[in-house]
């Protein structure tokens, strides 16, 4: 399993294709705070709940200086359907080869219904304006995560 990131680590840079077929690089967002979250699969119940929660909070998060990026292994076309179906307003990124997931420690061995399996570890990272990890959260819950994150960031 890839080592997990902790506060103060340099956030691994990446360039991924978005749901609108644009290339998005973390380095292009220097000077902004970024909330980067990894989720298992578009259009599944938990991932839909989490994405809708981020979309509903997006204006206030942006108002506080945060950009939000969601990352999954889904193809850009599936992400576009997800965005359209659920009227999502955040940027969704495709990491089909899981390289970025692995760089962030968001893919590996996890427990699912009592069994150990290889898969996406639902994780969220807050990256500061200089590209360093301000907060790393692994094995987060889909439901209620955005509200908890807002509290952790002192936004509520």
C-alpha cells in the first residue's frame, strides 16, 4: 500500500482530464486552497450523496477560498453523465489508471463488509496555497462528510 500523506507533506502534483474533457493540474491552482476528494464510483448512492453535498456547499467553500475537485477512476464521459444527472457544480476528474489515487494513498487494502479487499479508499485532502497538505482524512464516510469537513476547517 502507498504511504499515507500527513499534514505538511507536499501534495503530489497531477494533471487529469475533467468531466468536460479539460486538463486540470494541481500546480495550476497554486495560490488557492484546494479540497481534493477521492470516491469509489460515480452514480453510486454514497458517492452521489457526497458529490451533491459538495455541490450544495460549493459557493460557500469558494467564498472561503477553496476550490473543490472530486477524483474517481471513472472515464470522463461517465463523469459528465454523473454531473448532468445530479446537477453537480464541482469539477470531477478521471484517474483511470489510479496513479493519482496511489500517490495520495487513496487506493489500497481496505475492509469491506468484514473482508479485506483492494479498492478506492474514500479520502479527502485539503491542500494549502503553496501545494502542501493541510489536512488528510482517510476512510471518510460519504454521508455527513462535508458538514464534518466544514467544521474541521472552522467554516461552521
